[in-house]
């Protein structure tokens, strides 16, 4: 499709691009599908896949998508549909036919596989990847991938849910667990421009459990969630803990724990990083993802995947079970503070290499400065070599 004034017809659907949107009409139905780029150069494969999905939903009267959450679209009557989510996220919302069609396109473009798989081997592969730590790879392999500009599915989900959702329950216990009131650890509610996550006092495990335990100390019960993150959470694109891992509340909790455990104050108005300097050089630990660097060189810390990832005991608070990312951050800070106590051979090798590189750079820097002085060049106005070249 190259010209906006020439519509394309596939089956009963007329398709017309309009800037960064695609207008689809069939009888009395009309939906506008937003894209993240111009929609006037779309492959025929993408268009036929989209129409096939819409026709399947209208003919069957229901579709089920599975990822970290089980999502079901079901026709209630001629104009009403029900979207249900079960698993880590739980809610029921009524939609119009047009909203149901848009949500189906959004969930498909987000990489959520339809259940049961339309193609046995391929569908099962996507399902297994989505439930593993390779969910990003699963999204790359979905039918809509690489066939044109991606649908702005987060915008679709956020817009529809802002109008229709009263609240969603955030639970711990999985898709197949029998729901219990005590499993609800938070509620997600829409606001005009964002969403709000309200923590309960149910405890729980993982990051939400940790935030619940620390909420009184840190002075919050509600977390502001941006619309894009809320959209990912509502369709279960990734586990709840992973989506919230870089949230302001998660970073604030890690700042607090670093101060309480190690006595290191990380200013709230600065970068979300812990800076440590010792005879090994300069260490940096990111509070967002636990990334550890020594003298600008990345240090890889292998961490077990089984729970619990770590348990600590704090005076006045008690026992705290850590989520995976918070445990990684605290482990990285411990390595930076006491590198001489590291026993893992691979990790020790990385640290020694980064240390030698820093020494070499310092020596090289001194040699260059002396050479420049011999040449009569003023070094004050020249960018010299340092032990942290990545910061130049």
C-alpha cells in the first residue's frame, strides 16, 4: 500500500491508510488501528494476517491468548464482549465489538500466542518461550513481526482499559491456582493520564511482597504506573515483578536497603547508582538492574534462578525475602565493597582483569602527560587519558 487515496479490499474488509493509522471497515464495523510509524507501506502478508484474526474472532465468537496471564475474549451478545484475565492479573471488562477487535490485534501484535496453537509445533514453541526467560525471542517470532511498522498496541490497551476497567487485581499464585482473597497483593486502577497501583497488606513474595513490607517505612501505599507499563501488565506481556523492577518505588526500596545494610547513602536527587572507590578502582552499581562496573568495565555476576533469591533480617522490620533484581543489586554492592573475599574463580578473574586495565591506563596517562610536557604542550587544556575512559 503506497498511496493514501487508494483503499485495499480483503474479503469483506476495506482497508485505507491514514497517516500513522489504518482504517478498517466491514459493513457497520469500523476501527482505526494506530501504528508507531506511517501505515502507507504495509505488506500484504500483514494485512491478510490482521483480517484473518478479525474474521476468526467474529466467526468463533471467542479467542484465548496465553502468556503470563490467560486472556479470553468472548461474545456476550450482538454488541457486547467480555475480556477476562486470569493469573497474576485478574479482571473482567465489557467491551464493544470494535474494542474487542482492537484488543485482539493489540494482543497478537504484542506477541501473545493464541490457544490452542493454530500450528502445533510453532504455537507450542511460542508458548514455551513466553513462559520462559526468552519471552523477548517469542515476540520476535510472532506472525506480525518484521512485516511492516508495528501496531501501537500499548496505546490501544491503555486507551481501551482507561475507559472500561474499574480495577484489576494483582495476585500471586499463578494461572491455575484457586483464587483466594489473601493472594491479592495490589490493585491497579486507571486515572486520566496514568494508572495507580495500590498495595494491600497481604504480604506476598517477590518484589511486590518486598514493597508491601517496606511501604510503611518508605511512606507510600500507591505507586504511579505509566500507561505503557500498565498496558504490558494488563495483558501479561511480562511477569509483574519484571515490569515493576525499574519503577520509582523499587529503586527507592533498594536505596533504603543499601543504606540499612551497607551504610551507603545514595542521594535521591542523583542517578540511581551506588558509587564505591577502593584500591581496586571505581565501582558503579545500578539500582535499576544491578549492573556492576569496575573502572568502566562490566563485571558479570551469575545468579541462581531458584527462589528465594535472598533473605535478610532488619531491626524493626524483621525478615525480608528479596526479589531477583534486588538480590542482584545487593550482591553487586557486596562484591564492590569486599572484592578480596570473592571465591568464585570466574568472577575473580573478571575483577583482576578490570583492575589491571585500570593500572595500565593510569600508567599510560602519566606517560602521555610527560611526553606532552617534553613537547611543550600545555596539558591543562587537553583531554587527557584517565582511568575511566568511558567517562570522557
